C-alpha cells in the first residue's frame, strides 16, 4: 500500500485509480476487492496479472 491504510481506505483508493488488488491486509483485517475468478491490475503487466493474486499490505 505504501502507507498504513485501513482495509476500507485501500479499497477506496482503487475506486479512483487505474489499479486494483484481490486483497488488502492491515493487521488482522482482510478486505477482498476483486474476486479471485477475475483479474486485478496489480503488477503492471497483464500477463502476470492473469497468473497471480494481488495482495496489498499496510506498511509505514
């Protein structure tokens, strides 16, 4: 996340940016933003996005 965002705040970032992830984690809280059966745009490479699961971690 490049920041210490809550799961909700991280999900809100995806609403206004051309990026997404399948999950976000902050401590014991886990949010699901994109179902695993769908492709998230999380690593900047479409081929890798198709073959991977994106997980954003809260950090400082």
